[in-house]
């Protein structure tokens, strides 16, 4: 009986060691973040973010550090540092970081809004399939913000976003078909179809 108990305890210890070994600083940072321990999350993510390794974990850590600075969670809010970390993450392929860069450049809070820079970063994210960026890019192109107006491209981006479930893009398409905007002919059936996808 004692030997059996010893084997069970040993087995439990091995299981707990393997579970601990599978934990990562990125995941530990997420856990700390969810618990509201932002300074601890930063401490866990920062070494990954500062690493020169090219990996999804590193890009995610860079994005997360940028988000902490953008929201002022665990650190003093600093849009310039947020921008720095988002740019690094976007360089490593984070569509979410590119999206947030676009949002920062469109915001008055950033200090120097630039529709041209927002257009660039939302294009980067949209090309990776980021639906919110696809919608926003469509808005900029529809009205010529940051570049020459390109209604055909705007409709294309809205369509891609709407198909992915972006309700704002579906609403834009519904209105375009209902009113015959951006070179489209009025089409009540298509307007109704897209309107239903906004719910």
C-alpha cells in the first residue's frame, strides 16, 4: 500500500512538472493580465518582446507590451512607446499591431494624426485578412482620406470584411446598394441581403 501511494505521488509530481514545463512566459503574461496584474504581465512579456528571435510568441509579446502602453495598464500611458512596440510587432507580422497603428494615426490622442499613415497600416493588416482593418481601409478609400478616392477598391474591402462578419462593412454595402453609391446600381435585394448581415 505504501509503495502504491509512493508511485501515485511520484506520478502526480511528474504530471505537475510536465504541466509547468509547458507553461510559457507569453501564457503566464496572459494569465497575469487577465487577473489585472499588469506590471507582472509586462515583466513576463518584455524579455520576449526585446528578443530578436522571429516567432509568433515574440510578435505577440511586442503587441501586448504596446497595448499596455496604449491603455496605460501597469505603466504610464505613452502613445509613442505604444507606437514603437506596435511597429516592431507589425514588422514581425502582427495584423493586430498594424490595425492599432492605423487607429493611433487616426486618433487626435496620438498628437499628429496622419490619414496617410493610417492607410498604410490598415492596408498591411487588411492584406493579412484583418476584418476591422478591411472595413476601415474601405472607408478611407471611399472618401479619399490619405489617398485618391477609389470607390471600387473600397467596395472590395468592405465585401471581404462583411463576409468575415464585420457588421459595419455589411452596413456600408447595404447603404451603397440601397442608395446607389460608389458606382453601384440601386439593388434592393442586395441591400436587404447585406442589411440582414448587420444583425
